[in-house]
C-alpha cells in the first residue's frame, strides 16, 4: 500500500541547487522533502570545477555585465558559510584554494594589457609579485603577469555532503522512472520498492537536465531548457602543484581554466576547462587530449608532461533556453501554479537562487502542513568525483 506524505514543498533533484534549497526551506520552518533518482551530486554538480566566481571571469571584456553583477557577492557568502557564520554551515566542506588566479603569458600580455590595466580589473584583482605567486608560476621561465582573484575554490562533493548529511531524514532515494502526477498527487516508488503518494503546496524542480522530463510529466511545456556541452580534460601522474588558474586568451572565455584536486590515492589531478572544453566538443577524445597537451606545452612550457595520464569527460550544462543557446546571465526561477522550475546556471549562484525560491514561497503564504514526522525511507548515496572513477582513465 502506498504511504501518503503531505509536505509544504517537494524538491526534485539533489544537486547543489536542490540541496541548498532544501536546507533553506527547512531552516525557515517548512516541511520540505527532496527526491533524488540517482546519487546526490550525480548530475552536473560532481563535475563542477568548484570556483565561486566573483564575476571577474565575466568582466574579461573590461565591461561589467549582468553576470558579473549577480555573482559579485558570492565569494563572501560562501566564505562566511565555510567559516561557520553564514546562512548554511559549510565548515565541513573542503576549501581547495582561497583564491583563483588569472595569468597571461608574455606573448598574450600585449594583446590583453588594456584589459589588465582596466579599472574593472584593478578593483577586483591583485597583481602578484614573484614571492606571492603560486609555486608553479615562480618558475624562471614564467614571463607573464599573474593576478589573484577573490574567488575561493571548493571541492564540489564536499559541499554536497556538508549540506546533505544533516538532512538525510528529508531526502528520499527514488526510482526516477516511476514518477507520475495525477489529481495533484505525485506518486512514485522509492529505491526499496515502497510506493509513496506526495501531496504538496509547491513542487520545486531542481533536477538539472531532468527538469525537462519532469515538466512534461507535470503537463507543462515551459520553461524550455538548453544544453551546452563541454569536453573537459583530466590529467594525473607526475604533477606536484595544485593549480587554480585561468589563462587569459584575449576573449571573454579564458583560454584554459585549471583546477586541481587529489584522487583517492592522494595523487594530484588537474582538471581542464575554459575555451579548451567549449571548443573540444567538436573533437574526438584523442584529438582533445592532443589539443590539451599542446595548450599546456605552449602556456606552461616548463611543465614535464612525460609521466601524465590523460582522460576526457563529456558533460552538458543544463540551463534555461536562451536565444542562440547563449549562456544565461544569472540563475533562473519561474513559478507556474504549484510548480517552481529552477536552474542555478552556476554552482556559485545556488545560494542566490535558493533565496529567491524561499522568497517566492514566503510570498505565497501557503498553509503550512502540520509537522507529523516523516517515514523512514532509503537515502541516496553520494556521487563520486569523476577522477575517482578508474574506468575514465583507460585511454
Ligand atoms: C564541467 C563543469 C564545470 C563547472 N564548473 C563550475 C564552477 O567552477 N563554478 C560554478 O559556479 N559552476 C560550475 N559549473 C556549473 C554547475 O556545476 C551547475 O550550475 C550546477 O552544478 C547545477 O546544479 P543543479 O543542482 O541545478 O543540477 P545537477 O547537479 O545536474 O543536479 C540535478 C540532480 O537531479 C537529479 N535528477 C534528475 N532527474 C531526476 C528525477 N526525475 N527525479 C529525481 N531526481 C532527478 C540528478 O540525478 C541530479 O542529482 C560547472 C558545470 C560543468 C558541467
């Protein structure tokens, strides 16, 4: 027999957006439950480079854009959470680097010097002399400029764990293909085959790429979604430095964005994104690896690549649809009746997105259901970071 559960808010999707929203709604006293069809973080979140952008990347043209305005407060907000004084407690998360860096090679400097000298950049960055640079850029062969950006970098899955672990009694592992909506009730099966019938005042769709199918199950065709693919590159073996830096290539997108982490054996892994990953979707895996090797050889010629093992990784970013598949300027939320659809656009913007969801629900003054306790249900696992999946390294 199906177990009937009545909640104020049902959240679907346990990536960074859904989890942050769950935490904020519960703090505000709502009876909220989150449904996850795979493992927590399994969508885009575990693939994120973890950079909490402060907008500098988007100001690369020298102009403040809507994107750079929206994200400007995010580094301070996330840092406060990490220090245990913010809206959520992220003190158990892993801060990989307190700053992200921006460098130009000597050959690029002339092309981008106007940008480096611009007022926008002077207000947001801090040029480093040799003693202040990260180890990799203290090498005698480094001839460019390097700036520190006020952009902390987090291990994305450690953030997922820090938020989810105290809330596991409100998170259900479900079978995604069993979800049906009829007569205002969402029926589904949990991963241990128990049937549930959820009634709710609001349903918040934070399922990333899964939002499209959920909207359709709820009888909605809007808002429309877009996918923007990336072909990321990972390398490990013989790397000693943890690097967190964008290389400026004279366009809006950094030519390459490097973040680092350690794999389960403690080895340093570099994770490469930026223009390399955007343009790499046109390349085969082998071509993309050759391109990454060539880029690193040109941009960091003193790096010894001889012991490196390489892998590529194809992943789509799911966002609200924009004309010409352009990147949305900021997060997206929209309400149609009981359904709130949300895409954070960036992990960094999830707190802001969640605040708007909370405000939307507060404004509705929904009649809160009586807190009757929740059934004991199976909780989902946590997803793996991609470099800890050994099969990816088989090339
Ligand atoms: C390669 C890459 C690098 C990135 N780097 C950064 C960065 O450095 N900084 C930054 O700010 N942002 C970054 N981003 C963007 C960021 O990762 C995303 O904006 C963010 O993770 C989206 O989170 P989400 O919770 O909306 O979606 P997701 O993380 O995709 O989570 C959706 C969840 O919903 C679940 N789900 C799907 N369908 C259903 C269903 N029917 N029922 C139940 N559950 C369902 C999925 O299993 C998944 O767990 C990056 C993205 C990519 C791809």
